[in-house]
C-alpha cells in the first residue's frame, strides 16, 4: 500500500511521463505500420437488424469498418487505415460512401483522409483533432449525424489521444447499437494513455457503461488474446476471462476477427471495466478505482 506521499509522487511521475510521451507521440502511429503479406483476418459482415457492419482487416492488426444502413443503402466508414482495400470493397459491392468518421489522428487510423478527399470530394470526413488532414466536419462532443436511418453519435473520449472520438451508432430499425471505440477500448483491454490520465479513462468507462448493455463493441485493433492473457494474470479465478480467451484462440486459428463483444460482457472480463471490483483492487493493492486504473495500465504497458 502506498503512503499518500508515495501515491502523489508516483502519480506526478506518471503524468510527467505521459506529457513527455505526448510530445514525442504527435503524428506518430501507435505502432509502426507494417505491410502484412496476407490480411491478418477474414472480412466479416455482422448484421444487426437494419444495420450491417463490415469488419475489414488492415495493416498488421488494425480494423477499419463500414456501416451500411440496410433500408437506404447509405454507407459510412469508421477509420481509414487502408484505402486500397476500402475502394475495392466499395466498388465490388457497389456501395456509395457518404461519410468517414475518424477515431483519432494516429496514422494507422487516419492515414487515408487525403487520398479519400481527393478521390471522393463529396464524402464528408468527420474528426475531432486538428492533426488530421482534410477534415470537412470538425467534431464537438455529442454531435450527431444521420446516415440513412442510422444515427451516429460522436463521443469525445480524450485519453489515448486528446482528440479521440468514439462513435455510438443506433440503427433506425431499433436493433442493437454499435459502438466503435478506436484505440480507447478494446475487447478485454484499453488503449495506452498516451495523452491522458487514469481519471480520464475511468470517466470514459463509466460514460460507456451508461449506454445500452447490448451495444456491440468494435475496437480498432485485433489484440483480444494478449488483453485477456493480461486479464487472466489479474483474476486467475474469473471463468469469464478463461472461457473468452479460449474462444478467442479458436477464432484466431480460423483467422476470424474477435470483435464485436457486448458492452455488458466487457464488464465481466475487461480489468479496466472492473477497477471497482475487490479482486482487481486486491491484485493492485489499491482501494481507490483511479489508482487501480493507474496500476493496471502501468503493468499492461510492460506486459509481454
Ligand atoms: Zn492510436
């Protein structure tokens, strides 16, 4: 257990490291983009009653997404990680793109904006960070857009980066909503606090948990297995973690994506959603959820 002095000191060091990283991290991708010889996963369609979500693998382990309003055919992209594959799909399936919603400025998520703006000037590019090029609609928190009968709710979620947005999409038919979380939330984990703090991530988790529990969560990377391996070290007795890890390994053996999960499932197996839980607090030696969040992230940053 830290003394109050120790906690404050460690927290200041942590904030200092974040600020130093932020200075270095501007305009840098989370991971250096590597050209994968083969797509890391199969392209998969998830149909949610009035809305189709197409999961598209890109780069080493990114996901970008297309959302299509089934009654009208209106289509939007979430992130532009690889325009080549995006343009191939749009052409093959005769889709007309109306919007591109960018989660954050890292190149592996926003790298295609300039090319898209040149090739398709009618497409509106929506984002909330000035470091992203060719943005037509600069977002503010709680902005809403209609894509056919779907409603895209733009949630400012600063922590991984200060201009990060998550997109909560409701379909007109009343089916389960979809939540696109970029590098803020992953299945079984969360993104590094590159430009933010444990307080901000705690606030984000609480805000997301107020959304409908059946919301499907689509993160920006395929990293469920390492996330759940980390979660298992924290709560080895939690059978929700071990069974989901086993399922995820089966999925990956078939090159199938692990997203989506349900928001209510993240509460069962994601340690960053469980910082109020006694078992997680016991592991970190903390009783305060913010300091528990701080400890978890610190350990996850060095977890192999
Ligand atoms: Zn990122």
